[in-house]
């Protein structure tokens, strides 16, 4: 396109004005017909031309976010220096968010799932907006539309999988849902394929590299936000304690890293785990009961949340002057969780800080005064959620009888009968059932 713009020759242009000289490395002269290139195409070329040669220092700075601090706080803190003003604003908003979080915990598992979904969407919006602002002047076709479309596709896939796993009894009663669940993965793939084709059709000649940059930007953002939030919900179904303790670990670590460590650092996390382990509301797996049409957290707590007696090593017996100690097994696991939150979890924050420095911004957004965007507060949480999911899968989770039963109920009668006969034979061989006497 650059060649087309400068092949019109070196003679005077309309109105007697001299035509622009050819660029270095370009031949003067050429066919006059090539000047029929539209002004719109020429303008696009102006915008895209030297993109691939840009360095980090050429990246346009994003305008600073507006201050969204409530006016009542501004007036109350007007006499303080900017440093102490930010200290108080951050502290007040921290306590407010913690209070709201406790309220949502009280409202139950379903509200926590909605909270996770809302945070996921907001984090995705903040990261995509940075990409849009950086490259806004290039007017890439369909970038934002396709980004949100892919978000819907990925959420449809992950949450459809969750419905199939945990709501099988409910799905059996609805014929329309049975069709969607039966062909869920095919539908998900078809939706993604439609977005993929739309992206290919939106490619602009000579500007493919930038568009593939943004395509990768969208998919990495989906990997960071949607996949991790899905793992958070998977952890929640294992029991609310697997949701609360990891999140609290990161929160306490962040607060301790800031000035509030003096106030909040006096309650060891292992004591919090001890308190939570006593209540079914926190330790029981979250299950959907079709008879009451709601989530329930009622069960006989597993051995993980029952007091156990542990013999102490010889050197500790002499120091503590006792033979054994009683504690919940989960307290031991909480040590592993808190260790990861303290040592590895902050690297999620370092990663986010490097990302922001690359684009010369202080915060992802200005959603929370004194804190920045939602992503600024959850950069470490996503890394922590992945670790907890892997930890549960590797060291905690065993066969789930209710899930196996749900899968058996959707089988054909002949298949169910074969499984029954196989199971009966196995139990007789184990001596658990007495063989049936034949007359």
C-alpha cells in the first residue's frame, strides 16, 4: 500500500502543488492507475505502517485513571499528605471489602459462585481494555467484539462442564438441558470455530502481525481469568474451607506486606483453620439437592476434619513434655497452603507488576479507590487457586460416591444391570455379601 501511494510520479499535483517526493528505497514514477487507491485505504496505511518496528519505548502511554474516591472521604482527609491520605483510603476500602466478603459468605455458596464469575468478567475487561487503549489508534476490526465473544464461548464450555458434573439429577428432568449436555463439547467447539472464522475474515492485508498479537492477547487473558476462576469454583465444590483458607492466606499475606500487618498479623492462619474445621458449613462439599432446589452443605465430616491424635517425634517429646498432640489433619494441609501463599503466591503480583510496567500504567483500572482495579487485588489469587486445585487433586480428593451414582443413573437399564451384577460378584468375593443360596 505504501508503494501504491507514491507511484503517482514526481510532477505537480492538483492545484499546482508539488507531489510528495518518493520515500527512501522507493522508485519514483509508476502507473497513474494505481492512484485509484481509496483515501480510506491510504489512511489505514498511515496508521499501520511502522508498527512492526516499534520498540517498548514507542508504546503510547495510557492516560492515568480518574480518581474515583468518594467526595466524603476526600473532604474528611483533605488535611493529610498524599501518602497518609492513600493509607487511610486504602485501609477503609479494605475493611469495606472484607465486610462485604463476609456477608457474601453468609449468603451461601451460590452467591460466592456469582462473585467469582463477576470478578472474572471484570478482570477480563480490565486487561482487554489495556490492549484496546494501547492499540486504539489502529482501529483493528472486531477486536473488542471478538474478545467478548470468546469470553462467552469459554465460559459456556467450562460452566457447562460444571453443570454436567454437579447437577446431573436436575438435568435428567429437563429434556432441553439433556440435549445441551449430551452435545455440550460439540456445541462449544462449534461456537469457538465460528469466532475463529470471524477472526480470519477480519484480517487486514499487511497488518496481520498486529492482529495476531491481539488474538494472542485475548487468549492469554482468557487463560489467566476464565480458567483460574473455573478452578476456584471447582475448589468451592470440594468444601467452602478450600475456598476461604487459600483466599484468606493471600489476603493476610498482602495485608502483612502493607502497613496493616501490625493489626492483622496476630492471628495465625492455623488457628483460623482450627475454627473453620468445626463447622459443617465450611467443611462439607457443596452439593445441589434437587428435592429442595438449592445448594446444601450437610454431611458427616470426613476424617480430614475430625480431631486426630499424632505421636510426637522423640526430640519434641522431651521439649514439650507430652507424648502426642491432637489436631485436625486439615491444619497440616493449611501449612502447605499458607507456605505457598507466602513464598510463591506473590510471584503472581510480580508478574502483574511487570505487565503494568511494560505498558507504563500504575493500576489495571480505577475500580477501587486506593487499590486500583479488581485485577490488582486478585493477581495472586488466581495463582493460588491453581495450586489449591492441583493440591486437592493430588493429595486430597478420592472417589466421589455421589458423582459416581449420578453417572450410573444416566446409563441405560442394561448397563446398570451389568454394573450391579459385577459389583455384587466383587462384594461376594470380598466376603462383604453372602452368596445367594440356589434351591
